[in-house]
């Protein structure tokens, strides 16, 4: 079963307990309907992937799709990104974080709900192995400016060429749609120094 029950595993996470093997672990925060996740997992059976989704409807859909495809290197967890980052992950335990088209919360009164903030980026940094990567994409120009500013102030990261970092990775459902529409995509790629 690919759905993870927090009542059945140790916290903070021990990857061999969760996946039943020792392998590099990637994390997708906000898996949506699972297009990127399931394609990535199929492409990279040598890696384990934890996908976190807060919305129950999308979490259930991902669970159903993963079960239907019989993909063994995926675990799905319904929780918030903050719970994952501030409680569930051990330091230096994640190879790659994927945050693809996070909710931009465009209304000013909702900006505080945006995921990409200094404390979250610091928690992402703490969870990454040395050399581990943080890959982010957004289509929202205003949020893109905020992301650029927050990442530009973050300590302990080296910038990567986004085109090279995303090369060969699957598209999300959003990105597929946005490319057809000709909507600009803003990619960001960083590696943990050291």
C-alpha cells in the first residue's frame, strides 16, 4: 500500500522503515493529481519518492492512481508541507525537493499562506543532503518575484541552471496545460552547498 499512516511509522521518518529498502529519497510537496509523481517514479525505480498533499480529494486520487499502476517506490502522505518539514523529516535525509506550481494565494490578505518563505526554505535546506537540490516552478508572475527574492536571501544554497536541472523530468498536469496556453513558466533550481 502506498498510502502512509503516521500512526504506523516512527517520527521523524526512517526511510528504510517507510520504503522497505535503502535508496535515495526525493520529496514532492503538493503532488496534486499525481502526473509528475507517477511518471518520475516509473522513470526512476532506483529512487524512493514521498509525495505530500494536503487536499483530501487529490491525495485519494494519487493513492488510487499509484495503486492502479502498481508502483512500489512511492509513498503518499496527506499532511501539510509545514508538518512534513518541521516535524517529520530528519536533517540531511532528502536528495531532491520538488515544489511545482504551489498555490500562489494571489489575494494580498492570503499572502501569509504562501509556502515559499524564509523559515520554510531554511527547513528545506536542513532536510537536504549536501548537494541535494531544491526545484521549484510557478506560473504566477507575482509569486515568482517573491520566490526569487526569498531564494536570493537564503543561506547555504548554490544556484543551478534551471533548464539543466529540470531537463528530462516529467511535466505536471498544470505545466502541460500552461505550455499549450503559452503561459510563461518561472523555474528555480538550487543545490545545498557542501
